C-alpha cells in the first residue's frame, strides 16, 4: 500500500467539509505502519469517497511481484450502501458483484430463473455455451480482474478461500460498526422446519434441558450432518434437478458445512469461541446455536483477506471494545476521528418522555405516546414523520390508538412482508404521512422533505432473553449493552438529517433514553454529546385530532393550526380516504428464517449473498 496516493485517488474534484483533513489523518495513520485504521466519520463526511481514496492506495499488479497481494476490496454489510455506491458516478470504477440470486439466466426459456437455480446448477455436466455472456459470471470476471472489487460483506465472507476473490492488498469495510454482531449472525445456525430440509427425518431433542446444552447440541449436529450428507448424495445421483431440488441440495450442503464448522470449533480446546444454545419451546422445536466471540470466524472470512484494512463508520463508539470484539489488538489499530459538519441546531433532540417502555410499564406508556404523537402531528401538519416503534407489537398498538383517535388516514404502517413496498410508497407520497416503522434505525436516507421529524418510542436495548445477550450481562458487560443501544439511537437520529443544510427533529418518548445518555456518556462521540446537551422540552399544541389532519389535502373544515392547503376540503375527502393506508400484519404466526432476517435490526445486511 502506498498511503501517499490517497489524495490523487480521491474521486471528487474538490473537498467538502473535513475531507481533506480526514485524508491527511488516514494517510498518516497508514504511513505510521498501522495495519488497521478505524475511520469514525459521521453522516455527511462523504465516507464512500474516502473509501475510494483509501482503496486507490493499494499496490498495483504492475508495481509488485506475483507473490504479493494487489488491488483492493470495498465491502459493506448494507445492501443499500452498495446500491448507493453503484448509483454514484464518482465511484463508477468500483466493479460491483452481487450474489447469484440477484442475476437471471439468459438462456431461452430461463429468463426468469435466478442464476442460482439455472440449468448450470441443475444439470450434471451442463456446458453453457453463453457462459461468457452470463450476467453473473461476466460481472464476477470483471470484479475479480479490476483494481477495486465491491460487494456486500455477506458475499465477501462467502467467497473466503475462493480462487476468484483471493487476498488483496487493501480491504475497506464501510458501515463497519456492527462487524462483530454481523459475524455472529453469519455464524449463527438455526435449526427449524424452515431451515433444515430433513427436519422430519431426525428427532429433535430438548437440548436446553440437557446438563450441557451445547454438548447435546453438538451431538445432534453430528447426527444431523450425516443425515444431510446422505440426503444430498441421493439428490446427486439424479442427472437433472428441478429448481426446488437444486435449492434443497444447496441448503443441505450449506447446513452441513455450518454444522461441521460448529462441531469442529466446539471440540477445539484452543478455540476462543464460546457457543450458546437457545431452544425456548423444548423438544421438537427450533434450536438456535450461536457463537459469542466470532473472532475466529472473522479471521478466516475477513482478516486473512487483506494486508491493510480501513474500517469506516459513524458509530464505532469505543475503539478498544470494538477491537476486542472483532479479534484485533487495539495496539495495532489507529483511530481517525472526522468531526461532524452539520450544525447542531439543525439536528435538535426534544425531551417528550411519557414514561418507561419496559415490558411492565408499556400498557401505561403506549397510550400516552399515542396522544403525544397526535400533538406532534398537529405541530408538524405539513411534514412527513417517522415513528421508530421498535417492535411490531408496539407498532400495532400505537396504530390502533391513532385510528381510535381518528387520525389513521395520515398514518402508514408496514408488515414484515411489505416492509420495502410500504417504505417506498411512504417516501413517494406527497402527503405529510406518518410512517410507523419497525427496525428502520439504520440504512435509511431521508433527506430534505422526505422526513422532517421522528419519534423514538423505546430505548433500543437488545433483547435480554437472547442467550447471547444474557450471557454477556451475566459476565457484567453492561457497557457493551449500553453502547449497543446508544449506537442504534445515534444511527436513528441520523436518518432525518443528511446534509449540512438539511434539518430534522428527533423526539425522545421513552424516559429510558435519557438514562441511556447518562450511562453511555463516556462512549458518546463529542458531536452527539453536544446534541444531547442541547435537548429541549418543546412547546407543543394541545391534543386535537383535527389539527393533526389539517395538513392533508382536503383536510376538514374548522381544523386547528392547519396549513392553508386545508381550505379546499368539502368534507368528503376524509371519508373517502378511510383508513386505506393502514396495513395489518400477515396472519402467519410462523416466522421463517428469511422473515426473521428481514425484521432484524440488521435486516439490510441479509439482502444479498
Ligand atoms: S452460466 Fe449459462 S446456464 Fe448458467 S446462469 Fe449463466 S447463462 Fe444461465
């Protein structure tokens, strides 16, 4: 790597905000011999451009010997981040490769078939005559030969050990704050009827009731791996598979390697990984096997893939803790802090706390928050708002109250199934709709009028019934617990302010948020602490559902505090709207693994692979 090239590799014609200083600091950190540089860069610092500049410092093929790793990878856990990179003209020399399921086959009659179900993976010995034109294989060939290959972290991890995507000189990981959690998720094994194709062929014991649940799970894993192998071998005797059979074969293969990895690691006395097992519903039901310390997994899938690493994020809150979690020695890691350039007055926090939202206080607090939301709707009659409801249960209860108050026509919700469609519809709407969202604290770019205000309904603490969380708290890792929640709050606050001249208000409805700010104060970035210190109690209008609707086209006569756009109403508009925007959850009580992933706070990371 040649850090001196960082300025010439910066793709924009000029610098914005603190970019030039950030490049200088990053250059110096690598020049000082650090193999890993954390770049703490808040929203608006042009992280992707910094990433491109760092990648441009990688050793080239021309200037190195064949044995040396050359070129660079750009990777991010968030599919939306990769989409943003793809649409940015300044980054058009990044060669993007996605997972096979994102491409379709070009053979006649197969145009709707994703590449991972195409004839080349269904038929034994299939020799595709157009493979050189196949969209997936040609993108892959381009990405593997160009100087910067860009991909999701999921794809990057999956290609560990592949001949196509070998070790490179520089690896840039964008949105890297959740690297440990993402590695844990990737390495988590779920055994359920949805994820185990041979579920009915094995007896699922009550592993949680065993003296040693992990030992019992490892014996089950050995048995299950053998059953998977036999089922896969049976499929492989067929000359041609249907798409479903091809999917079954792939899943059997994938599950086998997951199970074998777990058993091998668990039985390795030198492994630093601690495994935990969850099976809340007992015999015959879903088992989840999770690693607590994914360092070993990260070594193989990430740290062995490059010589130098730049990890970029707005919310790496504590360098030493982050390094420990991902298996890096803090001594070998430099931290570059990029100051925030958005005026603090444009990103105000408001204390509108209504009580606690812990499970036992929720019945009392939710109706108060619903009334608060009506007042906020009246305060922002013409502006779109976003509610971070934290869970579908809270979302549904809030939505019910808002409908009961008569303001449902300004409210949009989403279910697990239609999450993306409703989000797109809300963003496209010209009405000042209020979107009751679940797990949208990250990877959402609501610039300008797309959203001017938002409400945090609940301090986003991790679920203590998750054995991984419970285990860490038993070990006294309370700082980690608070940091994880603070990180989500900071991410959420960044959704509504995307540029120095943008503005967006964040209302804090759960009293626990104020406690969180105190408890996590030492891990709070200065720029966010400044925001917290300026938290104000706003002057809101009284509860008046009609005023809350006054900004809708055709808003009712006699509305209070409404905008001038309400004056055309003839009284019928509101009835015609009904509550058409209200969306109910699907009836299915069974959550598939894919659905769970869709609703996970990190859902965005799973959209590829
Ligand atoms: S290699 Fe050929 S058969 Fe396979 S997906 Fe591409 S075009 Fe289809």
